[in-house]
């Protein structure tokens, strides 16, 4: 299977729906599932092919020079990847994972993509790692293929490997099960880094209309600060109308205790989330502000998925805004990757007065509940609720109990059910590592049929025993913007709202819905 | 000729120690890296039971961090001894890998006992009391270790050759390494069959005794041929292990302590900040257009500017 990777022009394999495990009821008839849309012939002609979809759009090289360029630039990137200067950020974890895989395949059992694809061998977490490893040992270290295994390095190997690095949610569930501590997610990200930092190859949703747009305009949504402020003003008005409590988001308030940074996607797609935050923070009497500085009103940081420099640039803008406003801390809204980016990864990139404390918004909400600053009435949330654990927040940061403590206070005990597994052993929503915003060609279909399938399965399992129709609404609480995006797409794709009454939203929405002083009905159960 | 096994054993042990030291130093000299922890983190005290972290605390930076070394030990010891992760996630392989690894531990323990026995100056035949217990330990650990090691290595080799998911990923050396273990353990066990278990370990203990006493005197070890052959092969294996990916016993320590469990925050004014500042001063040569590293600009330069598009901020 390693030889095939460097040969042929066609897709190496296709997703066969018949190989997949049926979902739980009422979606248990696999023949009734929507059909996986195949790639168009035009796309197949134009772009490098790996499987049944395309994420990166690498054009097939037309000349031998272009072919050689792909190989040479990949190798030069690989050299930088193992250099102390160019990759100090990840060198040690990278080398541990490059040198110590026992090829035992234990990691495969942890991976939802591998399992839900019908256990396709090319989706084993260790497969892409092993290709990288073989290239590294054969072409950089000149080691014997007898020891490290053989691989032919040509433009197809390079292009397919880059494409394959975008068949991983970077959820690191596989790393949890590795008996040695090898991290296939890290290796997938390192491949993405070589592609981006050396070759300039990145899906456009992540780079051109993602991190670049954020660095130029202020937000990957395309909103500049004026538009963001206008939108938030509108959200404040709407929240005031819906709850009967006057809400006004403070902007650029110097000396506030808290700089609150949302994923700006919330402002555009789920306004009730920033509205809910504003309402709760104000009602709790917190001293807080938002910032209209470049990128400081959008907590996203797509660099965490593919590029250390884009990551650092964005994190610095966030911290710079906090320094300027002289806040005591940055509080991060409901966005998993923004949490991990700013709290954990940026931790080793900032020094001096930019080293401003960062905290999860979920902790602050938990304290509001714990300290009784806002009164809640659980009976207002008298419907089945399950909780999705965003990987970045939970497995990668260890924030597990605050959201549960909140739920305990706002949802009747008998109405809450955990997904299995949950907490740090959760499964990714399927939209992790940028996938939630990637929909080129038929990539959305791949997300719905493969990467997101395990989460849909878990949601359905959690609600088994309930009446599965729209008259009996159920709430999937997902305290992360990207996860919500993926859940929205997959619920819509399978028609799970109409067919099973499955609805989704964030944590603050559920809190405001139970807030005694607010008018009831903050969650409107209208599919948007 | 009689001292060949003795010198092989010395050289094998030395080569092993040198390789392990060099490899450990290589990991120790790795530059600081960004945080990449993975929960559960074992030293998180009570929170470790559900995978929580100090980041769950409000204003955690104002509070003392709980660090439970006992929590680490509670995870590390069963992991090392019983390969808990493999047992939980890959039972089929664990049935083979566990006896293999446990066999190696027993052989190591048996060898340490041999050294201890020799240092006590006891005679094999007349050993009594504590020395008698050591002698019994040597025989039991040694024999059980070789049997388990052989069964495990053979089981692993068989599975690697037959299970498609392992076969497809294996390089010839992966099979060779396991075959070597099978061969070496088989030779040692045939020695036991030929000489009898007591005699085999008695002569082996004599030879190990000579090694541990080497700093105090000269070597005069003479052992039966089959014991000599076992010792030579074991010594070669000992020297070979750290040169292969089987040095994962060192890498695994760093995977856990330096990566998975390394959640130490970079607090303002800490020593870490200085190290980070130095790292940020290193040159960048990545050549994509949005980075345009030229080997002169450093990390701070690149992170605070955008080539051509956004001027210095
Ligand atoms: S990454 Fe870990 S679990 Fe996966 S094959 Fe390698 S050693 Fe085994
Ligand atoms: S990180 Fe997640 S998606 Fe990627 S290979 Fe591992 S388990 Fe699969």
C-alpha cells in the first residue's frame, strides 16, 4: 500500500457507503442515507487526487519542472522542519513521533475517521505519519529502507501526502491511545506546516480567506471593526427585546478587568451567543469590554491548524489589544481552537508585558453560577440535553468540569445525558482542524459521511429512548463555534431537526434560557 | 578464548550504557517547544481522575499549582510494568507484547540479582538465608523471563507476519529484530535444557559476578560453551537495542514528561520567559511568500510583520 501512494493518476480509493456502519434509529437504514456526491470529472482532471474528495486543490503539475519543484520544495521544507532554529516550536514532539512508532496500529481504534470510513486503511492515523517517516529516513537521513521501510518520492507522493494531512481533525484522540506517546495529529499538522510555510500550499478557506483576511481586515468573516461594532449593537438591541433586560456591550473600555474575545463567526451566525454573554456578564456586574482593534474582536486563530507564523501573528494581535486596554485578563468566548491557541500554545510564544493572563469564558460563567450572581430556573430547560466536548477545550486543555457544573445548575438532572464516551475521551465533531469551514468540491459531503459521522452517531445514541420527532425537541449543547458549525451542517444534511427533533446551540444560550430575570424562550427552536 | 563471553558482556553493557546516555542527552538538549499537553495529565491531583487541569480554576495564575508526583507514579508504574495503554486499546497485541516486555524486565531483574549475589561474596552451592533467596530469585526470574520473552517475541513476530495491518507497515528490520529475540532466547533456553536450570544460572551468575567485580580485580570467567554463546548473543542484542526504534523506552519518558504532561505555565518574569526570548531570537528561513525567511530575520521579526502586505506594526 505504500508503493501505490506514489503511482497512478486516479483516486487511490473511494468511500463505499455499503462499508459503513449504519447509524442509530431513526437513521438506521443505510440505503436511505443521502448519497455521497462524487467529484466532478473536471475537478478530477485538474487537481491531484487522493480519495473521493479534495481539500487543498493542488493543481496537477504540467511540466517536469513543476513536478520537480513540488518534490524539492517539500524536501527543503522537511529540512527546516527538523531544524532547531526553524522549528524549535515543535522539534521535540516531532522527533519523538518520527523516531518511535512501533507500527502497532493501536491508534487506529481511537480514530473516528478511520472507523467511520468503513475502516479504510489509508485513513489509519499512522499511515500518513509512516509516509512522512519513510521520506524523512530515506531522503533526508539516507538511512536504509531495510530498517525504515521504502517509499518512492515523486510529486504524487508529496501532493497526496499534503492532501492526506487534511483528512485528520487534529483531535489527538489517537495520541491518547498510543502506547508509546507518538502523536499522529502532530505529524499531520507538521506536514501541513511544510506545505504552508515552505511551499505556500494551504486550503484557501484557512489561509487567503482565513488567517490572511483576519490579519488584513480584522476577521476571517470579512467584518472590519466598524461592521463588527454595528452588528454587536444590533445584537444588544435584539437581546434586550428578547429578554426584557437592557444590554449594552462595552467597547474599548480602558482599565476593564476583562477583555472578552469571541469567535466572530458567532456575531454572524449565532448572535444569541455573544448576546447571551453580554447579558450574563452585565447581569453579574463584571467589568468587561470588547476591543475594536485589528483582529481583537475575532478570537479565531487558524494558524493553530497549519502554520506557526500565522498563529503567532494572530495571537500577538490579541495580546497587544489586551495590553493597550490595560485589562487584567483576556476571557475567551465559546470557541475551542481560540481557547487552545491563546491559552496554551501562545503560552510559550509571549514574554514580558504581552504575557497577559488568559482564561476560559466557561470558568467565568461557572463562577457566575457558583457565586449565585444570576438566578436560574432549571425547569425552563425541561427538554433532553446532551453535551458535546470540544477537543481543544477538553482533551487538549483539561477544561472538563466547569461546563458540567453549569449544566447541573441549569438543566433538570433527569434531562441531561452524557454522550459515550465523553470528557477527555470524547470524539471530535468532525469539523476540527478547519474542516467546519471547508466545503469546496464535495468536501462537505466527506465531512458529513466520514469525519462527522461518529458525532452524529453519539448524538443519536444519547437521545435513544426519546420520541424522535420535531414535536419533542432535544438540545445538543456545543460550547464551540466550529463544533456548532459542523453540527449545524450535519443536522441539516441528515434532516435531523425535522426527522428527530435534534437542535443545537451553545452553553450561554442554555443559561439565558433558564435565567429567572429574563423573559422565557431565549432558545426559539427555529431552524436558522 | 574462555574469556570471550566475559568481554562481550562487558562491551555489550558498556555500548548499551553509552548509547542510552547519548540518546537521553539528545532528548535533554532539545530546544524548548510550545505546550502540547494531552489530558488526562497524571500530576493534576484529584482532577486527573477525569482529565481536568488547573486551567479549570478561575484566575489560576494567582493560585498555587497542585503537582502530584504520586499521581505520576500511579500512572507510570502500571504503564511500564503492564503496558496499560496497550491492554486498554489493543488487547490482541497486548497478549503478545506484555509477556515480551515483562520477560525482558524479569531477565533484567534476574541479572541485577546475579550482580547482588556476587557482590555478597556468596558461593552458589552453599548459599543460605538472604543469599539463598537471591539464588532462588535468579533462577525464577531468569527462567520465567526467558520463557515469557520467547513466547512474546514469537507471538509478536507471528502477528507481524500475518496480520495485514501490521505486515503492511513493517520494514524487514522490524521482523529481523523480533527474530533475533526469538533466536537469542531460544539459545539461552536450550542451554537450560542441556545443562539444567541450576547449572546454567550458576555459571551465568559466576560470569556476571566477574563483571561487577571488574573494578576490584581481573577477569577469570569460564563458562560452558552454551552459556558462553548465550552471553555473547545477549550482549550483542543489548548493544543493538538502543540503536533501533526499540529505544522507545527512552523516547517514551520524554513523550510523557516533556510533551503529554508538560503543562508548566510560562509565568511573567519566570526563567522560562528568558529561554523563550532566546528561542524567538533565532533566524527563520522558511521560504513561503507570507514568511519570506532569509536566515537573518528572526521569529519576532516575522511574527510582527507581513512581507509586502502589512508594514511593520
Ligand atoms: S502511533 Fe502509536 S499506536 Fe499508532 S502505530 Fe505508532 S506506536 Fe502504534
Ligand atoms: S487526530 Fe483525530 S482525526 Fe486525526 S488521526 Fe488522530 S484520531 Fe484520527
